[in-house]
C-alpha cells in the first residue's frame, strides 16, 4: 500500500473532478463543497508523510516505479536504457513543497466561494491544476516532470482567461506564451539528455553527470553542459520569474481571480526555484559553481528592481506583483551564495513567500469583493470600517517585510547570511531592497487602513467573516510557527541540503 500512496496523493483530486462532473452545473452549494473536499485527501496524505518522516527520517518506502515506455530493445545491456518509467519519489525538499501545495490548494478552494459563475468548470480546472502541481514535485524522471509541468499550464490558462478581470484574455495569452517558451526550452534539454545519456531518471542523471557511469551513450562536452545549464536557467527563470522575463507575471497577478493568484504566487512561481535547485544545482553542480555569482547578481537585480517599482505603484495588486519579483530575488541570492545557509534560506524563502503571498492575495480578494477596487488612492479608513481585515493586512505586511518571529525574517536572514559570507559587497547592495520592502508595504497598507474616511465604502458588517477566517488563520499561524520554530522546515530539509552541498563540493 505504501508504494501507491504517492500515486493516490497526486491523483486523488480526480475523485473530486468525477463527483463534480456528475452533478448539475446549477448546484452551486454542492459544487463548492465538492471543490473543497476534493483537495482534502491530498492534504491528509501529505501530512501523513510529514508525520512518518518525522518519526523515521526515511521516505524511500513510498517510491514507486512501473515500466511505462521503452524506446529501444536494449534491456539486455541495461534495463533502464532508453526507457521512461512511471516513477514517483519524495525527499525532504519535495515533501515540503507537496505540503505547501496541498495546504494552499485547500485554502484556495475555500477562497473560491467568491467565484460568482460557472462553478462546475472552475472547480474541475482547479483540481486539475492541483494534480499538475503535486506531480511536478513528486516526479522522479524528467519526462514525467515535464508532463505534469504542462498539465499546470492548461487549467491556469482557462482559469485566468475565463474567471479573471477586465484584461483577463490578454493576461491568459501572455501566461501561455511565456510559459510555453519556457516549456519548449526545457523539452530541448530533456531530449538532449535522454539522447546522450539514455535515461531521464533524476537520480541517475545526477550520478552520471557528476561521477560518470556506463549509461553514458555519447559524451557530453563541458561546453554542452554549460549550454544545458543556461537553458535550464532560462526555462525556470521565466517561471520564477527573473528580470527581464517577468512582464507576463504582472498581468496574471492583476487580472486572475484571487484564489488562482494564491496558487500562482504561492506554488507555481516556486516551480522555477524548485527546478533551479533540483536540476540546475543537482545535475550540473560543477558548472553551477562557475555561474553562482551571476545568479546572485540576478537576485540582487530582481530584489532592487521589484522593490523600486513596487514603491511607485498605486494599484495594490501591482504592489504585490512587484513584491513577488523582489522576494524571488532573495531566492536567487540564497542559491547564488552556494553555501548551506544561503541554500537553506532560499528554500525557506520559497515556502515563506508562498504562505505570505497567499495570505495577502486572499485579503486583497476579500477587500476587492467589498469595495470593488484595490486602487490605493480610492481606499482609506479601512481601520474603522473593516478593523479585522485591516489587522490581518498589517500582519501580512509585517511578515512580508521580515518582522522577527515570522517566517519572512528567518528566510531573509539565512539567505543574506549566506551571501555576506561569499560576496559581502553584493549582499550589502542587496540589503537596500530590504529597506525598500518596508517602505512600499507600509506606504500601501497604512494609506489604505488610515487616512481620510470619506472614501471608504461599507460598514463594519462588511468586515471579514464566516469561512473567510479559515484561510487567514491557517496561513498566519503557519507563518508564525515557521518564524518561531524554523526546525519544522529545517529538519526535513537537512538531507536534501546535504546532498546538494555534497554535489557542489561544499
């Protein structure tokens, strides 16, 4: 049974899809209930895996491998040669990402009570998106990873284009165009590796590319290795996104419905970081060492560019979009430091920003639903008309700017500590972005919560209420727990980070 748990975890949202497909599209109440319930099995499975890992420090028993596709009859030489198997596996890093995905999927489904039309199609696409995201983090070969990666694009395109705001179609096509280019680049990398090495198994690739082995069909020159690494950087850099490949993301953050942005900012952007760490650093460690400073420079550019642009925005969604670009710069800074503190900080930042961004975009959705706007100059006095929402909004801003005792502080501290150890001048320049983060967040939040009260719509009855408390309280609790007790993440990550450091010779 344990070998099929990962398969159940990844594909259990299909149960929800089938049940939703069987009921009337007009049955709003049951469609929303099934949409939420469809995410629960994956959530329970992921928490079980975390509990099992905490007790045994081993997840190898859950790995599954089934013969799937064979491209040549070479099994007498090597049973894995030119074969693509159905392979799922999980380690500490992917476990954390799976839990993040499962938690945010459930909370996004709860937040989707705001959706006003065509609930049947919406929840089917939302659950399909969850399958793709869970599959990305558990796939154990590059072909399966690519398939799940592509699965995430299809529902996102329709979720943005159908249920988004005024310029939703443009945002959807921009999303598809940029991510499609990234997918094409990634596919070329996978094809070259498969043709040259004869396998797409991630562990086998890591071993062969770093140690060497008999499965190497055709030698890969150093020049080709650098070319493949740069292609991986471009493919996942679009997803992260790295400046200047970021413009599509701004439109998605502004035009997509808030529950979808919760998943986009909280999980989908993090696939970029996951890919850079898992494949860039994992498969090409020697080559990655030589471009680490370049990656750190890109991180500082992201951090400062996003912070400066966020400082001058009047649309709160754009403030948060540029904030995401800035915070992804911290991920690059941590990766580029190429030491244990920095890499751990980068992964912490992936999780921390996922939770904080989901919290703030959920609150933006609630606020927009009440006031019909998120344009900062049109909003003021929320502290009087919506005191609870205002309090949570300020708490989210404090977490995002790195208040001690919250997850943002831990991740930023470790990432910068890693970079200060290797590149102190670059780290000092990047630290300016931390100051700017406080400026743009406090400017936006305080101008909306205080100021003139005449422009504020609604009364106390419009404050956050009912089931809307669930996403806020869960996300804020997790942000504080990680900030106060970071070992909840660092313990599962220990083995993964040790493997990365061993690969790069750290």
